[in-house]
């Protein structure tokens, strides 16, 4: 194994290199950058590692935020994206592992394939412990990227459906019969105009809401509906499916919902 102990994140740095994680991800560089700048998903997509996040500042340059783990430990993390170098650097500015830096370089090798090289620099680690610490970081990144890939691939699928015309406006799809209400089990999935919806029962009333989140196309269909509120698993935005209102304060809502018409016990979905 090569000795990386003298590799430093920048000339003159005293932070030792403890390990590298490398992987080819089935996503575009655009999805990678989007994911990198997306601080909001940490406590939701990576709920096993992050309990909370409070953003101090964010922009096209990156973000700086206080994260809290499940033991209540707080860490101020800063991420800086440098697209010119296809690189982003994450630094722990305060709290646990203060001074640690994680440098990620991305190499696009096809439209939907990116080779990433993640280098871990951790201060105050004895020379003989570096390999062990590096393996811990690599294991953590394996899990984080498994979770990120699932999100990025699904988001790409939703974007491709839009571009590919699956979500269209054909007159033939302006009404969809769901059949007798008595024969349906709620919640159930349906489609109209290429868009996916969920029909559910809230307090004895039937409601229709999109299976896909209006924020960044997260899967509302997989979230349990509680008291008429659905919470998106990607960034935690909540929506009241009866009104479409966002219950968590973001400027986002469920809109253009189809109407559900019941005639002689038969349900029909009608496009707005
Ligand atoms: S995709 Fe962001 S909250 Fe749903
Ligand atoms: Fe992530």
C-alpha cells in the first residue's frame, strides 16, 4: 500500500492524509453538483448520521451549516464547490473532528457516470492509526453515497420523464376512470396526463395529491400520510393534502391537482 502520510490538502498543510474512497456513480456531474450544494437533505436522506441542520449561509459557492448528530454533538461544516476544478472541499470548522478536510474530485466518464475520488485529511491522528481512521471515513462515505445515489437516480428519472414527454397533455387523458369506490383500497396510486397521483382517505373524505414532491421531485408516494399531512423524505417539507399548503414554511405547495368526481359510486379523476 502506498504511503500517503505525506500528502497534504495544500502545500504547507500539516493535516495528514488518512485514506481515499473511490467509486463510479451512475449519475451526471450536474446531479453531483446539485447534491453537493443541497445542505437541506442531510438530516432526511442521511437521517442515520444527521439529526438536524441549521444553515448559516448558502449560495452557488457552497454552504456553511451547523449539523447535529444523534448524540447531540454539533459540528460547523463548510463546503466549498469549485466547478473549474470539478472539486468540492468540506471542512469541519468547529466541533467534532475540527480541522478535518474532505476533498472530493469528480471525473465525468459518460453522460450518467462520474468517477469520484474522495480524500480524507484528519488532524491529530497518530501515524499507526491513520489507516484505521481512513477505513472508518471510507465506510461512512460508502453509506452516504448509497443514499445519495438513490436520491440522484430517482431525481434524474423524474427529470427524464418531463423531458421525454411522459408528462403530457393529451385530450384522451383528461379523464381517468378509477372504477367503483367500493372496490378500491386507499391509499392507491393512479396517473393522469402522465403525472402520478395518490388517492387517499382523510377523515372520511377522498383527497388526491401528487406522488412526486413539487420541490425537487422527491417521492411523496412512499411517505405515510398522517392527519392529512405528507412529509417528503428528501428535505422534510410537509404538505397538507387537503389544501396543498406547505406546513413547514417553505414557499412550495401542491398545485394543479386533478379533481376527483364520484358518480353513482364510480370514481373519475378529471384534469384541472
Ligand atoms: S424534494 Fe425536497 S422536500 Fe421534497
Ligand atoms: Fe448527501
